C-alpha cells in the first residue's frame, strides 16, 4: 500500500554530561519521544529542530554539538492515512535539568541510555539513542 501522506520533521537529542549521562525524553500518554516537529515552509532542518525544541521544552539556546545528525524513515498510521515520515535528529547539550513542557506533552524524564532502551517503544528511537551514545563516547576519547 502506498502512503497517503508524507511528513518531514526535525528534532534534537538533548543530553547532560555526568555519570551516568542522561538524555531528555518527553512523554505523552505513557510513550517516550524526543523533542521534534514538522518542518514548516521555508525552514531548513536545524531551524525546524531549534524552533520545536524551544516550543516543546523551553530550551532556546542549546549547546549544539557539530558533526552529528541521524536521519530516520518510517511509516505510521494516522486515522485512515498511511504516513511516510522522514526525521532528522541533531545533538545538543543542556546544563539545566528544568524543562518547561508544552501542552503537547504530559511530562518529561532524564534517562540513561539503558533506561531509555527499556522504555522506548519505537525501534527507530532506540537506534538514535544508540547512535548518539556511541558518538558522545567517541568525542570523549578524542577530546
């Protein structure tokens, strides 16, 4: 079956250094997700990701980490539509654990990689977490 709709989104994986390293996830109806949203006309990927991050978390000046992006493609059903979705995730560090969530979400959590892998429902999000964690480990070895 061919998709009825196509969507392009962009978002961020936000992390806090420490032992253990923690990642920010937003929650909605018991499901964990990363801050992301639909690309608007005229926006590039990073502009969309920054706008959505600010709207969904209140984080307006993240420390963006250069050299990382993860592109994922998946399909999902929305009502009667089959939607083809492309998402690009960027990486940023955030020093504060206080977040101001939007009305789109009902909570948030700072999770370790292992906690995230246990709680995430979607395989593509698990892949992103593994990719990011490996990238940060590589940065630490270089730096």
